[in-house]
C-alpha cells in the first residue's frame, strides 16, 4: 500500500508484540455439528501490537492453521519486526497461499498495523481504504445452519432461520447438515427440506447455501438447480476448488443463482484462474488469513471481472469489525458474515461488543479499527490446547441436544 512510504510511519516503531489465544468449550449438548465432525470449543486468536507512541493495534487471526502453529510464526516474525518502524515491518509481511498458519500470522500483523496507522493518522481504516464519510453501517447476514441432524431434527434449521429473521436479518446462510451418508440423504430429500424452509420464511427473505466443498458435481447440479428455483441468492463452495469446470457447469444449471467460493485462498495469484475462467461470480476472502492489504487488492482485481465479494467470517467480533471497514470501501456491493456458532466468545472479546441492528453492522468511526478488547480475556476464556473439531463416526441420532438461544 502507498501508506508504507509515508515518512511518518518510518518514525514510529513497534515495541511490543502480544499473541493472545482464547477458547470457550461448547456445552456437550449444545455444540454445533455438520458433515462428519462436531465442534467441541470456540477459539479466538488475537495479535496486539504496541507502538513507540503508545498506540495499540489489534488484529484477529483465522485459527484454521492451528493456534500453536500460528504462534510459532508470530514468534518468528517478531524477531525481525520488534523495534523496527511500521514501514519496515509492513514490508516483511505477505501471505503465500501455501501455509494456513503462516498466512494467519501475517494477517494478524497486517490487520494490527492498519489499526495502528489509522490511529496515527486520526482516521478510521474504512476512511484510509477509501470509504465515504457517510458510510456508518454495512449490510450483514446471519451465518449458521450447523446444528441440524438428518437422523433426528432436520427441521431445526427452519426454526433457526426463522429466529435470524426475527432478529432483523434479511439474509441467512446455512449448510448441508450432518453427513448425508449417515442417513441416505439425496439431493431431492435436501431440496424438499429447503422448500419447507422457503415456505416458512417467505419469498422476500434471502437464503444462501454453503456446501463446504462437500458435494460431487453429480450431487451439486440438482442441488443448485433446486435452490435456484426456490430463489436462493448464492451457492457457496459447492465443490472442491480444483473443479473449476464444475463451477461453470453449476452456472449453466442454475442461471439465476450466484455461484461463489474461494474462502480457502489467501493470496491474489490463487484467484487468477477463477477470474479468468469466470468460474466464480462472487468470492469470500478473509482478512483473518490474508490481511486487509491483500484482501483489498483481491477485491479490486475481482471487480475488474465483475466479481463481487462477501468476506468469509466464521470467526469473532474483531474480524467482523475489520471486515466492516473493508466492505465500507468495497468496489462492488457485499455483506459481512456474522458467525452464530461461537457463543459468548464472539462478542466477549470486545469491550463494547458488536453494534448490530436489523441486519446492519456499525463501522466504527474513530481512529483505526475502533476495536477495544475486553479486560481479563485470558482469565475469562483460557486457551484449551486441543483441536476444535472431533470426528463423528456414527449417526447423531444417539445424541441429545438442547435448543440453542440465537440471541446470544
């Protein structure tokens, strides 16, 4: 970014790097599950930078690379970044698209540096990125659909989306439920459930489906065609990313449905074949493992192909706020994903939570990202040192779940 060459940032040094890892265990009967795995805890990883002038920059990291592995990269980069100027530190950082842990660490540094720069300049990150001063809110959608079990309670997903609608959201994204092999689910059975969902929420409510790259092309085509007929807005990650021609086939099968994907990519070059082939009509970049700098570049290049962006946001409140700043300056319209699976951790990391009203997320107007962390986080949410997923090796019908409270 051109800000790197600003002489002011050559005078401000990074004097402290703090790596904050947090967890909250899910209640055994109230956790979420999809496909063939169950989430046993929620994680958050935050990078906190202190400048020589006393500013504090915060970056939330996508923890998919493993928090401990991310920490090893933070420690490694800190050797070179500590006591260097912001400009020099920024020049060290670039996602590679080959190592999730590495790119998560780089993203954390990048987001935190943008926060510092905004504070030094006395401007919001949205303003630094080119947003209009009139942009106070961006559209946001509810993201969930990870609690329904085909063996026991498939219509739970309908109750869940109705609850999101009651909260004021106009758009909700759901998933495919537990592994179809457990219950002999077919595309036709799935579409039958989606018809019930559409009837319940009405024609004006926007619905989206995330396939989590689970389907074969033979399964994805009838699913795409079915939700196209039901007026769904987009079909995300229907296929593994190596099936570029398959995404094009889905567009033919569902001409009124946006075919999207790309949350697994961390660098601009990875998107190139999808832009040039027209395989994706919308992408889902994530500042938590590519950083604000790379995400901005990806979105600008996408726009030259007429491809819009909705950020991937299966994380916590600090990243939702970072994405709000980015989307306030987006070259094409997009929404911020609000994760409803994290429980109290999502907003508990923030002193003032998220300002969500009727499907709108506030873009903080103060300097930087406008993020202030809550006190005593590592006491409230001590890190649990094991994977956040466990494998389901049998149908979930033998388990008992309590109803979730979608207001928390």
